[in-house]
């Protein structure tokens, strides 16, 4: 009984805090509305990733100093949702992602744009670039590289043929779940998934005696979840979100063999970010057919004190092009000089806030 009374008292406290939170959120939304009006007059971009990053950094610092109970991920989860709702209030904008619904790209999109935004599933990367160009979507989310499978060729091809800009990067740890309506692992007679997902979970399947059951490859892990939800004695290896989408209970989480399986995604749009002080820039480079040109190019970056973080070669219609990432913003003085010097061979894809994680 004493506990019952204590619970009632604590819940009164929670209710009163929730009321205050609601008032504060409403006050915040009124200010957001004002920001939206100013942007509408000046044509400014609604989504400002560098501003959102600096808010999260500030709150994380304050929270650490105060010894608060929330960690950075919790602060991020709460506030990214608030920012997403704020942006929707300023101006609702469509977000296209490489589908189907429940794909890892969908997950990457939701991690940045929250649950309340308006999403469009698009079935190809080229389709995303096209819809951006025709302005049917404001943002496009595409994968660019995976730690096991390397660079995504369709995304590089999109950059060579279209002019969308990278406005943010998202790096996701790729986790698989075993989801099934079976209560016991012994009841599972077949497993649906994508071929590469089976490969990434080989040890788990062996350890749990699931290497003997029928493994059926399908085109996406989302499709696998859908099939397993409708068929007794079957299971799916799929993303957490895909299992949730089809109300498929999760029997095991994080069943992938390597714990550092990551994919990097780009958020594309039609505007350019201003500098945040902690940026990365991506470019495509097609060198003229001259001896030593790559060495000279790299030397110019080195002499300008620019740290290259990635260089990958890629073949487009027989021509070799390079995808390069480096620290800094395209408008930084040292960067600007090098980019100007090589402008005939460079396409700048965008400068954006550098994620803390790397791939
Ligand atoms: C309100 C703004 O617009 C968006 C929403 C933000 C917010 O809710 O704090 C921050 C940056 C923008 O993505 C702004 O630019 O300040």
C-alpha cells in the first residue's frame, strides 16, 4: 500500500513535469515558426544540419557537466525528433529514400528526419537523383559505402550525371535480427533473407543449429520479414525496423558475425551548407591523361594542409574517376585555393558536418 501511494505521488510529479515540457515545446515551436517566416522571405534552407549539430553538442556538454542521466545518444534521439517536427512546422518537405520501407536506408533517413516526416520509398538510386532534380522530393537518402561491400557504384554514377548536393552524412551500424512468429528456435524450418545478410550471420546460424534449415534468399530483408510474418515455421534475418513493420517478434538481436558492420549514407538536396567548423567535403575528380597528375594533385592538398580521409577509384564508361573525401569546408581559404586550381577536373559534391563515427 505504501508503495502504491508513493507511485501515485511520483506520477503526479511526472504529470506536472510533462505539462511544463509541453508548454516549453509550444514556446519553442512559436520561435521555430518565426524562423520559418524569415527563411520563407529570404529563401533560406529549412534544414540546417550544422545548427542542429551545434545544439546537440551544447546540450551534451551541459549534460556532462551536470552529471545528467541522459547519454549523448538519448539526447540525440529526443532532440532530432524535436528538430524534425520543427522543420515540418516551418515547411513540410518530402524525403525520398532507397526502399523498400524498412530498408537500412529508411532507417538512416529516420535517424535524421524522425518519425513524423513525410517519406517516399523509391526503388532505385538513379530514381532518387531524378526525383530530386524534378523537385518532387526535397531530400534524398542513398547509401555510399559499406565496410564489407565497399563503394556503391550507382551513387557515384548518380553524382556524375546529376547535380544534387550532399548536405549530411549518416553512419549506421548495421545490425540484423532473427525475427519469427515461432516461440522456439527448433520450430523454425526455413529462413528468408537477402544473400549478403546470410553471409554476414554465418556463425550465428551455425552456433544455433540453423545451418541445416532451408535458407531462402529474397531481394530485400524487408521482403523477408513480410514473408516470415505470413508463414508458420519460418523466420527472417532482417533489420529491427523491418520486423516491427510486419509485427514480427524478434527472437535474437545483433546476430551479425562482425560487430563493426557499418554503412555510410548521404542525404542529398538542392542547397549548400555553410561552414560548421567541423566539416568534411566530398569531390569527384577526373584527371587529364597526363603523367604524374595524381601525385601533383595530392601534393597540392598536402601543401595546403588538407587532410584527405578517403580516395577511391571508380570506372565510369571506361574513364577512371576518383571519389575523394577530405576534412574542411569548400569555402575555407586553403580548400578554396586548391579547388580553384583544379576546377576543370573537379566536381564538388558538397561540404557537410563530419559524423563522429567513421567507416
Ligand atoms: C529552427 C531552425 O530550423 C531547423 C530546425 C532547428 C531547430 O528545431 O532547432 C534547427 C535547425 C534547422 O534544421 C533554424 O534554422 O534555427
